[in-house]
C-alpha cells in the first residue's frame, strides 16, 4: 500500500479497506476462549494477557506491529465520515441517559455504567468508524475502589450515609470512552493593539483632617498602538470526548492521558469490559477541536503583541494537513442513586485520578456555620474583656 510522509509520520495516500484477516470476529464482543478450558477470557489490567476467571490460565495478547495511522480529515468529511474502515458492534442503549455501549452477551439485565439505572438487554447493531488505537486498562477495579474511598474521605460536608452506601455498593464498571484526536498545522494572521502602562502626575483635591488640600498623585494610564502580524503552531493530538454520557467538566479533569503509550486497536484489550459507541460525530468533533486550537492561538497572539495589555480585533486562522484518529480511553465508572438522584463517579484507569459528583449534607453545613458563629462570638467577647 503506498504511503506518503507528513509531519505526523507515514499515512496511507488513500483509505484502504481491511483485509478479511484483519477484521475482528463479530466486532468488539468477540468471544475469546481460554486455551486450557474454553471459557470466556477477560483482559487483566496492567498486563499483556487475557485471564480465565475459571481456571486462572493466562493467554498472552499478541499485538501485531501495526502503525497507528493518522487519517486525512478532508477526505473523511467529504465522504460523510463512514468509509471502508467501519466496524459493527452489538450494543445496548440506556433508556434513561441514552448512552449506547457494548454489553456482555451472557447477561440479560444489569445497570447502566453511566447513570446507574437498570437496563434489560435489547441489543442492536451499531455501525461506526473502527478505533485506530486505545490505552489498555492499567489499574484494577480493586485499586480504583480504593482511590474512590480516599476521594470520599476527603469530601467535606458529605452525608454520612453516602460513604456507607459507597462502601457497601461501590462496584465500578470498566468502560472504554470514545475520543477523537486531531492534528493540524495552523498559520494565523492577526490585527489588534498593544497597551503599555505609564504614569503621569496629577493634581487632586483630597480631604485631610476635615480640610481640603491639593496633592500630587501619580496616575496610571495606557498608551495604545496598533499591532499586526502572524503566528504559527502545530497541534498534535488535540483530544475531544465523543460521548455525551458524562459531564464534560468531569472528563476534562481526568486529563492528562499518556497518549504516547497508545496501542493499535485489538478486541483482546476490550474483553471483559464495555466500550461506549461515540455520540459526537467527526465533523462536530472537529468543531470542538478547532475552538480549543483557536483559544490557544489567541494566547500565542497576545504573547506576540506583548506589552501590558492586548486587544485582538481580528484573527484569521488557516488550517492545513488536518488529520484525525478515533481512539478509546479507559475509565472505571460508578453511578449511584442517592435519595432519588443519580451521581456519577469516574476514575482514570491509567493514573487513578478520581472525579465525581456528590451531594451535600445541609445539616453538616448548618452545624459548621453555627459552630463558626459561636467561635466568632467567643473571640469577640474575649476581645471586649481584654479591652477593659
């Protein structure tokens, strides 16, 4: 297959269809059997092996030396995103939060990993671009649960029942979240102005001991002058979440991800876990990435303008050599219902970073406020006594 070289490594000159040998059997939910007893295997986090839950035998994952290739974005958008590199997966859709994800075919009911509501399997076929790469799970569920317990212990004003609930029903679901990454070389022309501070003496009338007097004070002013120029920046792997199932503030705080350790996509790493189908398409994902890039470019422009203050009146950004890839990143998710409301927990399954929603105990908050008022009152009373 012919290749051409760009600033992000080799990529195919034209999209090529997978050969039959490279297609995973039955999509992501391929039943990987134990070599020893024939039972279904699951990937063991932090290893390169699939482990049998029945006999304990380990099957080593053989990862072909495949390049993780960035795909040309213009070509994908022109053909309407879905091209030759498409996979079909058996998915279930949660009626409560609309998340669509793979589900263990041996189970007929369970809980949605995103909102905690009960679901009954009614699988359908989902067609989407096949992931190019993924980061395998690195920490186990037990390790993730310990991180969550530490996080809960650090919460101020959390209801006491919450910690007990999390301890008794704190199972986590291992889920691969869908992401897009985008690369682009940008050249941006700008117009604006630069502001420099300077001070001048100014006569002012002020009241001093009941008498108006004239004083000289130094007053700060800004000297503006026009600025124009050009900045350039290469963006590599701008990350965009392709899911709407979790709050963006939560997933943003799970970063950074060690994308340098991405592995070529293989269904073996997903065995025993769930994978969410992307809800944000490629075109929408690029719009989000372009906004992130423009915010960074605006920072570059302000540095280029210099001075104490900067104003950007016009910014024209030109993108070239745009590429993308679809990847999966691992999280341990917990969704629990507390007093009728759903709360989300997420753990970066590479670093152990925990982010989550939490309720507050207004009784504890009121008690803390009351205690603060009591302490303040005692301090004021003690100060008055000392004054006599």
